[in-house]
């Protein structure tokens, strides 16, 4: 296992920094990772762990334009270029396996089919990123539009999606990833089964909490069977309501999910906290309860500063801290945090799509000093 709580005591903050998954929408034709993506990730190999941007496990799993996949041989080879570059730079990288469920559009689905979900429920105001002109990622110009009305998955279809997760795990390992992280947060498919207000099923996958956790259990078990629990993480967003996924009793639901994942031997939980302005803070008591219930490594991400990160690590409810947007603009973020250097500010206009600008051209500390001296 890459990280275990009993081995973390001597690590300083830079070693405990995770680069969490961040969609950048720069994959090439066929949703294949590019050489530019390899450079981007290798630049950030100083993180204790990199988790790749979400990579869809099947064509049905895609919800945004220009995102990479992990279901074709070309995609496996594209990601191999990325993992080789990260490993050559001394880093470690997990693939985040992604099925967006209802958070998609018919324009992105095979044969223009409706997206799938736990239930046929539209999340009003939830938008996806599409390429309306077909110009491709290089143009960097897309459009955010309301997701399409989904259909409920038939119970007989669910084993096929579980099998897609297992195959994606095999593909990720073949591509050289050190492990995989399942995206169970932010209102995507796994989350759509877990949260009570997104799941109106009356079969074995709906209703009672243990039924709503069944899809999570089956997916995790299939992935652990392929990779081994110590190479599997799961990302959850316990107390947020992103993209229409709302639970009536979130603390009880996610403590039960954490207990389940501990029983299944998952190596880490990656907890996504609310990161928007004026967002409510996750209660420390809930984090301490997670620590008591879940025996593996706990990663937290959500607008952390160096000061907040050090406090979380000192209090013991976190083992690693994810820094998202700061990593976009600061390839050498761990070093900057170590010495207290000023951080570059990210350019929001270049978050999705485009080329090197706003992607691989942010300066590291040495380049910044040289620019000032010049």
C-alpha cells in the first residue's frame, strides 16, 4: 500500500500533499490522453500522490466534452505515456474511474441515447460541458448546457456496469497506474445510488440504506478483486449537495458507507468537502467519527491552506490533504508550501480545453526568480 496511517508520522506537509482529480478537458480525438497531458502531470510529480482527472470507464460514462477514457486500447496507450512520465519524475499516480450517470447529455452519449441513472430524475440547473461546433479541445471553446433527462437503469443492466468498472481497473493497471480511485462523489453515478433523494428505486438497489449502498458495494468488490484493496481508493462527498445529489440523513449514510469500505479493505477514502464561497464547514466531530469507523488512510480536499492542512494533520483526523486549484497554477506546489512562497493564481478562462496556455506554462519558482531578475 502506498500510504498507511502508521507510516505517516515522520512525513512533513509536502509529502502529505495530494493532487486531487481535476477535469481539464484536453483529451485528443477518441478521448485519448496526450503528450501535453503527460507533461502536465509530470510537472506536478512532487505531490505525494496524484489522482488523475476523471476518466470514463465506458462511452456511456462520459458527461463532458474532451475528457479522457480508459476503455479502449488507444486510451490505455495514451495513459501509459502519462504514467511513464510521472514515474520518470519520481511521482505516483492513481487513475480516477468515472461514470457520470445522469450528468451527461444526449450529444455525448452513444447513438444519442438518454443518460442513465439510479432513477429517472432530472437535476434542474445541473449543466455539462459540450462541444457544440465540433471544433475540438484545441479551440478551448465549449458550452455549458442543462444535462439531459436520464432513464433509470434496469436491474439487469447493473452487472454490466459493474463489469465495466472491473475492466477499467484492468486497463488502468495495464496503463501503468499505481492504483485506482472510484469517483463516488459530486453527484455522479455511484452517488446517485447512495443519496436518498436521487434514488427512488423500489428494487434491491433502492429504499433502505443497505440497498442504496449495494451498487457501491458491488463496484468496490469487483475493483478490489482485480487490483487488491491496497491499490483502491474511493472518493466521497458526504455532506455536500453537488449536482442534485441530496441525502436525508447524510452523516448516518456516509458513516455507514465508510464502515462498508473498511470491511471491503479499501486502502483510502478521499473526502471532498464543500469548496464554494460561504460553504458550510464539515463538522470536526463527523471527521473524528470517520477516523474511528474507517481503518485506512483518510484524504481530505476542499479549499485547504497550508495552515489548515497542518492543523488537520496535527489533530489526527486527516492523513493526507488534497490541494486542487492551487496545483493548476503551481506545478511545484509542495515546495512553495514548504518554504511559504507566494502562489501563482490560476486563469479560470483556461480551465477547460485549449493547449499549453494555462495548462503546462505556469512558472516554477526558479523561472519566476529568473523573470524578476531579467
